[in-house]
C-alpha cells in the first residue's frame, strides 16, 4: 500500500530524529502492539474474535452481481448480505442501495438531522501515529486550554445555538489526564444538553467517572481493524496497543455510558474489510448490550499540517456512499455521523440517504473559536488535527438543512 | 359520525380517535397534519422538547390540541418517571405516554418496567397511557396500576408492517375495560381501519405519515379510515362465511317443538 505518511518536521533534535527513523524502519525497535501495557484493563469478551474471524475470511471479490441482487431482495440484511453489499460487485447497484437506505433512514429517523460541534481542548499527544497531525514528532503549536478558556469557548459555542458538544483531546495522559477531561465535561454540562467525548481509551472506572461528570457518549476510532497494518502506522505510545483500543466501547458501556460510536479511518488499509469490521463491531456490541445506542462514523483520511499528500487513496465518494448505504441497510437503527472531513456537496447529499448526524461550526484546532466565531484574531492557538472540508457555521448549516427539507434537531436527549 | 361517540381517557373527552405522532417530520407540517388528521391528541418526545432551539415543537402545536408527552429514551421505570415529571415541569400537562425500551434495535417496550412506572405516575396524578407489547397479563396489571388506557403495538415502531399482533390485540379489546389504542407499526390507512373495525378505541401513527409523499393528504386519508373503521364497528359487522354460502334449509329445521 502506498505510503505518503512519513516526513520529518524541521527543528527535531538529532536524538529525536534518530529514534523516529528507527521506529519507522526497524520493526524490532517497536513494542508488541498486541500486548496490553501496564495499567490497561483486560476484559472478558468474545466480540473481538467474532469480528476478526469475519474480517480475516472476507473475500469481497468472491461476491457477484447475483449475490448483491439477492441481498437487496431480502427483507432483513444479515451479515452475509452486508458482505455482499460492501463488495465491488455492489458498485453498479449504488442507486438501488441508496433508495432503500433512504427509506430505512426515514422509517427510523424521519426527516431529522442532528447537529453537533466538536471542541478540541488540548492537542498534546504521546503517540507516534504517522498520518495524524497531532503526532508527537510533528512540529505544531501545542496547547492545552485552561478551564477558563474552555468555559469561554463553550459559551461562544452555546451562544451560537448548539446544544450538543463532543469534547476531544490529543492522546496525552500526562498533559490531559482523566481529571482534566472530567472537569471540562462538568463545565460542558452547564452549557449543553448532551456531552460526548472522543479521547484516548480508558479503563471501566475512568469511564464511570466521566459518566458521573455528565458524559453519556463515547467515540473511539479503531483506525484500522487490520492489526498488522495498525502496527505499521501506530509506531509508539499507548495507542499502539490494538486490542485495548478495540475493547474501548465495551468498557465505556460497562462504565455506564448510554451510547458508543466507532469506525475505522477509511483509507488507512483495505477499506472494504475495515468497513465490514466496523459494521460487525457495532452489530455485536448491540447484541451484547441491547440497550446501548450505537453510532457509526465514516472518516476518511485528510491532509495534515506539514504533509498535504495524505489522502484517502481508493476510497472515493462513490465508495464512501456505498459503505454508508451498506451500514444503513445492515444496521437500520444506528446513528450515522458524517464529519466535516467531507465536503458540503457530499454531506448535503448523504443526509438525504443515510447519515443522521453532522457537525457544524467545526474547528479541529485548539482555542481558535474566538477567531472562527467572532473574527477576532488570537496568537494563543494550537494547531489543527487535520484540514476540514466543510467549514459551514452552525447558522448556515441549520438554514441549509432546513432548505433541503430536513428537520435540524439540536437535542434529542435527557441525562437521566 | 355521531357527536356523542367520544373517546374518553382518564375522564377527558376527545372527538377524534386519531392520535398523531410528531417526531419524524418538519415542524412546519405539524399544523397541516393536525388539521387534516382532525387530531386532538398529539405526542411529543420530552427529550426533543427539552431544547433551547427557537423552533421548539411546543410552538408549532395548534391551540386546543392536548399534548401527549412520551418518555422515549427511558431504559427503566425510574428514568421514565423522571422524564414524565420533567414533562410536567415543562408545561406539557398531565398526560404521559410511557415508553420504556432497553433494546435499541427493535425498540420493543419493556412490559415489566412499564407496569412499575405506570403505578408510580398514576399515583402522582398523571393520566398514564402505557405503550406495551400486547400481553393480557400485562394489560391487567396496567389496569390495576392505574393506567388510563392501554397502547399495544401492532408491529415494531417505524416498520409500517401493520397488524402483526392482530389476534393478541383482539384479546385485549375483548378482555380489558380501558380504551385499547393501537400504537406503532400501522403503515396504511387500511390497517388503521381494520384496527378500528376490531374495536380499538383509537389508533396512533407517526411514521406512516412521515414517510408519505404528501403528509397532509395522508393525514386526511388516515382520518377517514379511522372514522370508517369506527363506524363499521359501531354498526356491527356482518358475519364472514368461512366455507361457501349459507344453506337456506337449516340443519335443525326438522325439530318440532
């Protein structure tokens, strides 16, 4: 697979560069990505085995147009039908899939579309993930918001009308520990009806603590379900441990969270196999925890600061649409979020077919809401995680969605 | 339809037997939907109404229509009770439709928890309308717990599959003295009509309207179907002959005294 990820930031010390290159070039220098690190909780679960058995044996080229046609005639799309719908043989059926997906989305969600915004509160990171703008070897402006700054940004966002917030950090346990995240979530509860987090994976007790701080939804992206490929991309740091990340959603539910979301980052590896694993991961979670609200995302790779060559490779908009339609038909009840990684035209189209939730007023930088929302420049800003493709404000998004005949919903949630 | 044929729920009288859902279509269509449906009761999800959004659903519901807040999102009795109390605080009145689900895939109601919540809320003076899986024992428990009506599902919410639980709903209609309101899964006016012919007191629908090409027109169609079904029920349906025609000479015609 093509590798446009590796680059050296200017200003790295010689020692740092040497270690970086060793990590990149010498697999024996890296830790075992399947071994839990100290402090990482192991849980009893068979979900991983079930998902990975299907992942390993999935030969998408074996499916034919007849298989796809048969799948589309079935009332219930099961695992086998889902596999057919993700295969290349299903590409000519995209319009039919979209039509059926639209009906399913309408049946389960009506014409609603949920709006939310992410708030990055820190971009320190201890991991070396080669495709990510926050990686520890990328020379960017690092920042961690103080509680006053967090509250300031939250007020700005809440004043715009938003009622749901997703709090994000880089993955640094030393710079953004669980208490820091928890305090930020307590502040968020003052200004927002619903609070979710997308932070580094935690143990059950930590999720319990965050739930007590007002969080009810946890998003963790597996990046890729291909553990060998994962090993090549996540070269250092606690994120390197693939199975601990896989079990994050389950630990979150064990900690009392109401809902979880997950996905692969499409474009890192074989997207069809990653999409299959994403769907099955959420499917088996729902079977084991029937009360859990399940949500899927569909992020594709985006360019980052200091490396504009990163792209989602073979995952074009048509392929992404196929994946989303397959998700919708396999998991008709699940929420599907499409982030500002995607363009205005794609998001406007996909909310009519399969997506139920989109972000607006997005910044993936730190502390720059003042400049983005009010046009006031500030020097104290941390750099962004990736470039966004749809910069629409909350107000514009609200108007645009209404104009598309959809019903923007700001809150559908009670913290009980 | 005779004006004295009223639907009575918890001592409140309604002329219409069509309960309208509101969650799946644009707020701007609510007024037209209510008018064309002739609806006097409209549901709303408390979790959705609990918003700062300028376009709150509460502002779109025409005056004179009774609100039926539901507890969707509740996973157990305790959560349902808290949501119902919040509805009252928000000014949604005393009616409450209990919805308790601990399965996010099919959204099937949890009957046991529903009985518990009904008992608590009825004691607090709510007019409790529990959504339930059609089971006679549960329905009897709901009556004893103080429910004002019983709302069995026809098929899973949003499925538009019609009266999949037909025979079990019929048992409730035959055995329970409260209004039986068929809720969830009714996808077509003809299915609503059939439920009313069976003796259901009312029908509730949301997805069937929301997924229609012309929502106000479909609301009108449902109104007519529900009225027709009610009228047929009141008039006494003719018998259905299962095997062939009825013989003119009766089998017992030879008997002399």
